[in-house]
């Protein structure tokens, strides 16, 4: 019996040492704010003990575009569009709960309603009543959900490889998402998140992985490890996505533009075509050389198409962005 106990204790010690060797600790909050904030970065108190990180950039006299990132992403995913559209548009972006410099929800609430409320709070803070909502992936899901729940705050919707369509063809989650769905992954990923896992996951989101640079990988990896974000990712994965809301997408009354990477394996083009069929008057534009993140892979095309679309809605109010 004593020998068996010694063997078990020895195994536990070895297991503990192995865990310490491979564990990737949280990053330092202050260091991350200094490194990944910029002169436009602001924080607003959500009234529940949380601080929402947002940026207001570009032309404050232009139409407002609200940018909503996807799952395990961050507001920096929109930086290429901000650079391309900033002379003409007022661009507001935020880190959703459990992402970037915002950190976890103080109430552990990662529902669509909670994140839409955070976006509305940011709009209120910068004094914007109505904006063009632009969302990618999970952010696209939040965008069309906002079109249903707060239509008075949406001038129009741009869904970029958005989630939420209930269609027969299912996507292929990237490596990190596949692991996060397993019970072992849910237990280990909040503590063990190697850089190669983040890089591999990003590469699966790109049609041409060579477009991904090491600075992008570092940013995603370090901000995923921002205090509380990894645990929030697990909690978010356990939050119901309310697939029954898909039946209401036909009720959207504001203009809707759909932008899709043809090589998206995470949310295939068939989902974009489903949105186009379901939403009256919507317009679908596809990109042959892009995957799940067209705004990072082919930002010039995405910026051009968003600009032309808004210009077509309000032709007398703004001047086209130079091509």
C-alpha cells in the first residue's frame, strides 16, 4: 500500500512539474494597455464593475461606422479599415467582453444582449445616436442581432463572414476552437495556451497564411492571455447562441451588405448566400482570395465596397474614398 501511495504521489509531482513547464501565464494588464492601447484608446465604466476599451478615430464630421470584432479577436483587427476609411468616416471600435483590453465580464455574462449593450454604451459615450454596424464572424452575429433588438441605433448593417445562419453545410472550426469545445480543452486552455496554437488557428482563418505576420500573432497571443480573457472564452463557449433567432433575420428593415471570403472554411460561403436569400434587399459581395478575415487579408477591397455601399445609401452627403 505504501509503495502504491509513493507511486501515485510521484506521478502527481511529475504531472505538476510538467504543468509548470508548459503553463502560459496571464500577461500583465498594465503592460498590455501600454503596448496595445494607442492615443485614441479610452475606457468607459459599464456600471457593473467593468471597463470597456474602445477607440474613436477618423473624421468626426463623417458618418459613423461601428466596428464589432469576432470571437477570440480584438478591435485591432479593424486597424487596416480605420487607416483606409478614416479620412472620410468616424470609426468607433471596441473590445467586447472577454477580449482585448476590456477583459472579462464582471457578471460573467457573454450573451448577445450583454455585448450589444456594451456597444450601445460606447455609442452613447461618444455621442452617436445611429451608426453603420460592421461585424465579422461572432461580431456579425451580434450585428444582425442588434438590427433586430435596437433597429433605431442602426443606419445599416455590414455582415462580414457572419455567424448565426442555420444552414445544412457546417463550417470547420479552427484548431483553437476545436480544442475549446472539448472537455479537456475547456480545462487546460485557460492555463496552457502555446503561441503555436494561436498561430495555427490564425493561419486556418487566412486564405493565404503568408499574409499573416509575427506581430499579429504576438498581439493575438498576448491579448488572449490578458487577465481573465481565457476563462471568459470558456464561459462564452458555454453561452447559448439562440439559433432560433435565425427565423427573425427576415424581419431586418435597414440596408444590409454581406461581404464574404470565398475560401472561408470556418463559416463557408453557403452561409452568406443563406443570409442573402433570407434578408430582403440585401447585397452579397465575395472575395476570391480571402478566407474568414477579409478585412485583414484584403482590406482595400473591403474598404472600397463598404464606402461604395454607404455612398449609394446617402449619395449627396459624402465624397467617395480615392481608389
